[in-house]
């Protein structure tokens, strides 16, 4: 269920990207339905969460790359605890709200909704990752939609702001990857 909630916005983004350019209303509907389904899935997990149990719940885990040495495997491991669950719920809720608030956007709406859905996938992944490499990948994925959202649909000095955001985040990420690898 958690993996579904993380990657379903990406499926919606791919569907929107495949639409013809003149199907802006369809793009908006797909984005709204996608985020509503994700919110429903996360709300179900919130209700089903056993608050009396300790540790992570809704864990999905698989090995991406098996090196033969247990400490050097790349794993896809996601799960929720009492701290990450409210963040995932808030992200899903704000994902739907941001789609609905942006309903009247005029400038390249199809691309806008694609980037919002990719951003939702990356944020849900960041908050539910239980593997440092996976966390780092989701964290870096977040840079791409944020750059486009700021540089195209931002206001004021948006290009400068987008580059500044990317450079600061990338600089911080360089230290993060060094910390992960050491």
C-alpha cells in the first residue's frame, strides 16, 4: 500500500505527459483524481496504523542490487512510524490542495501538473524511506520538479531563485552523500 501511494503520482504524471497538448482539462482531472486516490490510501494507512506498536509499519522491502556482501546491498525499503506517518499524510493532503488551488493556471498547465505530481512522489519517498541511499535518491529527485516549478511558474527573480535553490540543495547533498558513503 505504501509503495502504491509513493509511486501512483508518478503514474499520473506519465499519463498527463502522454496527453495531447490541447487536453488541459483532462490533465487537471487526472492530477486531481491521482492525488485524491493517494490521499485516500494514506488516510487508510493513518486509520489502520497501530499506535500501540513500536517500530515501523507498512514496510515494503526488496533488494535492488545484491553484492554478495550484506552491508553493501542496495535496498528499496520504505515504512512508516509515528513521526513519518503524519508527514506523509500532510504531504498527500497538500498535494491535493495544491492541485485544486492551481486549477486556473494558464501557463503550460499540463507541465505544471506533471511536475507537481513528480514532486509529490519524491516527497512521499523522502518521508517514508528507511534506506539512506533510497532517501538520497528521493531527495535528489525533488530538485528536478522544484527547479522547473520555481523557474517557470515562480514570480519576481524566479530564474535566479531557482538556480540558487538548486545550488544550495546540491551543495548540501554533496555533504550528505559523503556522510552516507563513509
